[in-house]
């Protein structure tokens, strides 16, 4: 009865508004479902890191016993030591990630500058070639590097894993730095040279400050990829007993379960990366607001 008093244009506008509301509700529901699927496993790990049950999913009461075990290396309740291989794998994971991310950031930044200064056709070709390693599955990259090291007669170990991670992470650094180069004024480097700076001084004092946000993003992304990687590490670590967290978890899972102290370790790693991401985004927003002023 109410619609009979409305004009055709008003009825059409009402239907359009209803359709927009349905689409908005559907889009928001899809977004929240996607976020739930992404973050529910992480939330579960964090929640069950505050219970001492060895079986994941079995809540036996709130306690920080697993965190105490992780930091002390000793379970005073069961009176047993935490698997020392966990700490060895954590040490090598962080060592490899930091070294590989540092070299990948330096090489990727220099490569991005070189690619940016190429002619357009050649630049597109190199950018296409740079994207191939990122599209390739990790296992393919790992097997390729494994065969290369075997062909060259290089014994696999810590050095080969670091080299492999540098190769694996460098394309992502190039991808992170390239947008900063496109936004940068291309004349400031030449202006620095005209004012008497050497090419290295112009690179270090003029270009690097402009590229720093992209370099930092590439560095953190490289650390994340290095910590997360399994395929490349598995095929390049050799049989000398070297393990990272990913290979340790693989071996631990084959034994029939996971070390309970992994739950607080995963929680701390996630919260650390989350805090770093928040700080970086906050600084980026602050710098963009200052530039607008």
C-alpha cells in the first residue's frame, strides 16, 4: 500500500537502495568470513599456548607454564628438559633470516635502481624475469638450487641455505623498492652529482633516504619469507644436522605430535611481527601526512 503512493522514480530508487544494502551485507559477510578463516588458527594457537596440555585442543586450565618452559628450557612439572633441537633450530632460523634479508635488501635495492634506469622495453623484460621466481613453487626453486649445488660440487650446509634464501628473497625486495623509485624525483641524483657528490655519496645520502621505506618493507618481508620457508631450506640444508624451525616442525610432526613449547613460540613470533607491522604503517602514515603539509 505504501508503494502505491510513490512515483516510479521513487520506487526505482527504493529498489536500488535495497540492492545496495544486500550487496553491502554480502560483501561484509564475505570479508569477515575470510578474516575468520585466516586468523582463527592463529587465535587458537595463542589461546592454547596458555594451557599446559601436550595435546592441542585439550584445555586443562589457564597457565603460563609453557612460556616458562620455553624461556627456561626446563619443564619443572614433568622434570624434563625441553628438546634442545628447538633452540638450535630457532637460532639458525633467526641467523639465516637476518643474514639473508640483509644481503637480499642490498642486492635487491641495487638491482631495482639498475632496472629502473633501463629503457622501457628492457625494463619490462627484466621485471617479467624478476617475477618468475616469485610465481614458481618453493619446491621447484629448492630442487633447482639443490641440483646446482650438486653440479658445482658444493657441500650443502649453512652457507648454501643462506645463499638459497638470498636468491629466494631478492625478487621480493626488488618488487618493494620499485614503487619508491617511480615516486622519486629522477633529477635529484643528477643534481647531487652536479653539486660535487660522488656516485656513491649520491646513492647513500640522496637516493637511500628516499628508498628507505621500500627497503625496510623488503627487509621485513625477506625475514618473514625466510622464517616461513620450508621447501628451499629442506633441499639445501644437507644432512649435517642443520635445522630451521620449518624443518624441525616437519621432523617433529613425523614423530606423532608437536612440541608443546612451539605454541608460545609461534604466538611470540606472530605478536612481534604484528607490532613491527603496526609501527611501520604508523610511521608511513605520519610521513605521508608531513609531506602533505
